[in-house]
C-alpha cells in the first residue's frame, strides 16, 4: 500500500499539508453521506446509495489519511507505515482490558 501512497504523494505534490488534512474531513463527510443514503435516513431522498458506495468512500478516507501521513513524514513511507503500525499495536493492546461502556470495544481515539 505504501508504494501506491508514495505515487499519490508525488502526483499531488503541490497540495499542502493543511489542505491534505482538510481533505480527510471532506472524505469523512462523503462516507457519512453515503451511509445515510444507504440506510435511507434522509426521508426526502430515501435509499439511494449502496454498501459498495460506503466501502468506496471509507477507502477514500483511508487513502487520504495515508497520503497526509506521507506528507507529514516528508515522503518517508517507512516512517508513515511505522506510525500506523505503532498506533494499531497500541489500539490492539487495549483489547486485553475490560470492554468500554455498554460492552463496546475501544476505538482508535
């Protein structure tokens, strides 16, 4: 994945870190809109999106966040991958503790 992220980083080299961070928010909003459309939560529009639409938008969130990580590391894909791996290990380490309120498992926050 990180080789492809490097390609996207290079292709969009003119995009500032500030704008890249805002793009993450934009993509999250698109994922939320797709989910709302999939479950028909907007009565005026009804069901108008699919599970595949939601998965595509969530993929865009992950890709956009990875490109932002690449920018923050100055294009050092190993450092970006290491940061993600480290955070994932941290989040997974919390699974050994008791579940959160209502039996929920810990999230990445």
